[in-house]
C-alpha cells in the first residue's frame, strides 16, 4: 500500500516536472529564432549577382548564414580553406560595422545572450563549402566595444 502511494506520488511529481519544463521552454521563445524567420523572409533583398543568400538556420548553438557563390573556388585560384581565411577578416569587420544599427545590435545581443556563434557557410558552384565561424566571445567583445 505504501509502495503504491510512493509510486503514484513519484509519477505525479514526474508529470508535473515534465509539464513545467515544457511550459517554460515553450514560453521562452527564442529571439534568435524570430530573427531567423525575419532574415529568411528578406532573403531576396540580401542577394546580389555574385552571392545568393539561401537562408539562415539555427544548428544547435550556431546561427548559420548560407550563401551560394556564382563561381568556384578553383576559378579564382583558391581552395575552400584559403577562401575562408580571406573572408574571415572581412566577415568579422562587417559584423563589427553592422552592430552599430539598433536592429542589428538587438540581433547580436540575442545571439550573445543565447550563447550562439555565427557561421557563414559559402557554397561554391561545384558544391565545395567554406565556413567561417565567429565565436560568441568575439561577438560579445564587438558589442562591448560599440
């Protein structure tokens, strides 16, 4: 009898815990997720003939910006790694510059608050991929210096 009551009590506690956890996680909608939706809606405006913005998605704790290039790395005499290395400084500089607007600052603040990093994923015409990651700590530093 005592064993049945203990099991019932444990089950009730478990159900309450699961419900509470679900409620908390659902009520704390991610600001980054909202920004991802907005960025994906504005995708045509962010493209140009050389680079086509294909979308933003959240992969674990990374905000991934995908860009298709209208050329191959080989055509410009580079490997994907060489391209990524060259673009890393440009991407970081652009990020610092973009953090001056209110909307951009809000997005970057949300990215920092949610512990995310930003990854630029460039896909060339041949399907080769070059990735550039800007760690959360660099984004935080950029925001503090503004």
